[in-house]
């Protein structure tokens, strides 16, 4: 499921949150991370703003190679 897009993250964090070459992979990793959680019980066309904010923060961490650090 797609929770956040690059455009969403650019809007939330500003276009300088990551270099262009890192954005797509970072957003993909954020979506994968969010997909492992049980935020949705069914298909809904609208993603809550709090989840988009969380996704933006996850994408930022991913762009800095900090999302899957143990």
C-alpha cells in the first residue's frame, strides 16, 4: 500500500529533505516500513495526515541511512 509519495514528503518537509537521487528509494522504504504495521483494516482512499507526517519522517531517516539501523 502507498501511504506517502515523494510529492507528499516534499510538501511536508520541503524539497531539500534529500537529494533527488535518494528520494524515490527513501519514500519506498518508508512505505514498506508503514506497510508492516496495522494502520488499516481495509482499503481506504484517504491516508490520515498523521500517517503522512510519520511517513515523511521515515523517508527522511531513510535518506540518511538511519531507518533500518539497529
